[in-house]
C-alpha cells in the first residue's frame, strides 16, 4: 500500500479546483486539526461538492502527500536557479529549502505530518524525495564527488531518513530549531558519503 500525490492536471479549471480544495484543507487543518477535519468540510470551504473533493483527493491522506511534493518542487526550483556550485552543495541546499518551508508554517506542517502519519506512516511509506535526491547523488558520483563504490540508493534513503527523523522530533518538540538540526545531520551524512573510499 502506498499513497501517491494526485497526478498533475492540465485542465485549468481542474487545476483551480484542486488548488481551492488544497487551500481549504490547509486552512481547516490549522484551525481545527487534521483529525477533526472532514472531506465534506473541505469541500464546503472550497465551494465545491463532496464528490468533486473525492475525485481530486480520494483519501484525506492524499493531501499531506501534495504538501510534501510542493515543498520538494520548490526546493528543486531553488537549487536549479542557484549559482553554479558542486552537486553535493546543491543536495545540501535542497534539504535546507525543505526545512525552511516546514518551519515557515509550523502549525500547518505539524498537522500535515500528523495527517501523513495517520494515513500511512513511516512503516509503509516510500519517500517522495528519493526521486529527487537519487539523480542528484548519481550526478555527484558521475562527477567524481562521491566514490564509485557508494550505493546511491542507500545514500538517498539515509538522507531522506535523516530529514524525516528531524521533522518528527521537531513536531514533538515545538519551539526547537529544525533548520539547524537538518543542516548538521545532512552535512554529516554527505561528509560520510563523500569520504568513502574504494574497498572501505
């Protein structure tokens, strides 16, 4: 079992409807909590029918998946627009953007994480970020920044797990600095990955 973010839309009206539903859900999650918000309430707040809401989001747990994908897309956009730097720096920047996005809207982020946990949770979840991080790591390996004997799939999962663990701790400990935690942990993993040598 795996929840995936809804497929991209091309119809402008459908795009507007999904955006309205997402925005309504985000607002309601902050106001009354993920658990206490129903799809019927989300539909009403978005000015559409419950059936339409379920057409866009078959499960309420799909909404946190969109939240993650939006942050990841923003991070990809920022590192693509950044001045030229090595790939490892871009990977580090990707995680910095995500942690800043989480901290920028703390209550929304907490509710989305609670919703994600209720809908699926870490035991069954395959991180959406792997699709972003894996090709970056592969590029770094191709460029010689990461040794050839490093398993890129393992490295990508380690980085994703570090972010996930840091965000969970941040949810449990309001008021702590997520950015510093993520930054130092990601740096530690990247240093370890880059320091590997053949035969180690």
